[in-house]
C-alpha cells in the first residue's frame, strides 16, 4: 500500500464510521457514556465490514 491508498482507505473507514455513529445516535433514546462507547465500537465494526464488503465486490 502506498501513501495515497492508505489515505483513501482511512478516509473511507472514517466516513463509514461517522455515518454509522450518527445513525446509532439517532436511534438511541438516552445519551450517556456507555451508550456512546458501545455505539462507537459498533460503528467501527460496521465500517470495517462495509469496507471489506465493498472490496469483495469490486475486487480492489
């Protein structure tokens, strides 16, 4: 991986993470520290899965 590829992969993961974290915050009723931590972790796993699925489909 070169620098540009790494930057694009990081940007993609951050984009997915941000979108999924915002979606999590929309769906929960109370916002406390534990909910934020669980949401951030779930969004991270979802972002990794979304990137892996996209790479599997496009072959890149």
